[in-house]
């Protein structure tokens, strides 16, 4: 069995010359939930965008044994679902139901089957009652749930959430942690929220300057992480 995710020596430079990833090595095994920690600008989002081929750098990125490349991209995107930090950018249809059905429809399921999948996914996130609503009328927490339903509707093996608690109030953060802990998929959670990471993740990887500088338990990495924020910046 290959690992769910295997990344080796990943490097990526943006067009303006910023080297955002500088040799990332990472592995995710079945059933794992891993936190990606690290200061703003350390490369976490850029890394996540490589996992489903939204960006493509140098090095190896494999998802469920498939190289992430144009040939495999459709299959890769069935295996791994990304929820962006700003859920609003992911919600663009007139109704919640259409939004959540978009993924399965896009992967070739019939409209009926797609709507059925969407209703099941909305049930998983406790949002069945909002199916007919306009996404922009929802609260931040509800939008996050709907965005998660949108990826669950495609039935992925891996969920990647980029700073999912950022726009949520404390009850919303706890509710999201509960929701995620009930989902069987392997997960990557990019977060600055230590209670959230501690509640969900068995392992944490700490990003610094475009690479994973350290890995360990959430508690170990949290100590490291807080230290990093307190440390003076080099000129
Ligand atoms: N579209 C972009 N163009 C140029 N540089 C970018 C772009 N997006 C991010 N960066 C830069 O890449 C580095 C990593 O950013 P990012 O992956 O967003 O970090 P994080 O998610 O850890 O905050 C930063 O230096 C950031 O300024
Ligand atoms: Mg980011």
C-alpha cells in the first residue's frame, strides 16, 4: 500500500521570484490527521495547492500512489478535497444544494445522483435545512460546513483544510472540530489554532522558510511554534 500522500523534495518559485517551497518532504498514512503549523508566509498554503495540482513545482507529489500531473489530475481530485481558507471563494452557485452538487456533477455523475450525493453530504455536516438557501446568506461557520460538504460529495479519501477556524467564533470552532473528528477520512489541517490541532491531530509538521523544519506531537510543535512567534526576526 503506498502512503496516501508522498511528497519528496518539493520546490516552488512564484513568478515574482519568491521561493515559497524549498525542499518539502512529507508523508500521510491512511487514517492520519496531521496539523501543518508555521508562521504566515512559511509555505503551508503553497504546499496544499500542490496536493491537488493547482500549482506544480519541482519534485515528487503522489496522492494514493498517483503522480499529481495533468494526466492524473481528474482522478487525484476525486481522492483529495481542498477547503480553502476563504470558503466564500468556493461557493458560487445560486443555492447551497447546487454548490454541493457541483463536484459530483463535474466528475460525471448524473444530476439526480449528484443531488443525492449533495444531500447526503449536507446531512454529514448538519446543513440539510439550508439546501435551498443562497450561500451568501449563510454565517461563516455555515459556509465552512457547506464548503466541506462540497468536497465530501465527491467522496474523497483525504481532506485538506486551510485555516478552517479563522472566521469562526469559539462555539463554531468547537463544532467544526466535532464535525471533523466524526469524518473517517485522513486529514491535513493547516492551522494556528492549537486547541483545534490538539483535539484532532496525532502529529504536526512545522513549516519554516518553505520546508518542514520539524515534526512531532502537536504539543511539542506548539511550544516550538509559539517560540518562533516570540523570536526576533533576522534583518
Ligand atoms: N501568488 C503569489 N505570488 C508571489 N508570492 C506568493 C504568492 N502567494 C504566496 N506567495 C509567497 O510565498 C510564500 C509562502 O506563502 P504561503 O504559501 O501563502 O504561506 P502560508 O500559507 O504558510 O502563510 C510567502 O513568502 C508569500 O508571500
Ligand atoms: Mg496560508
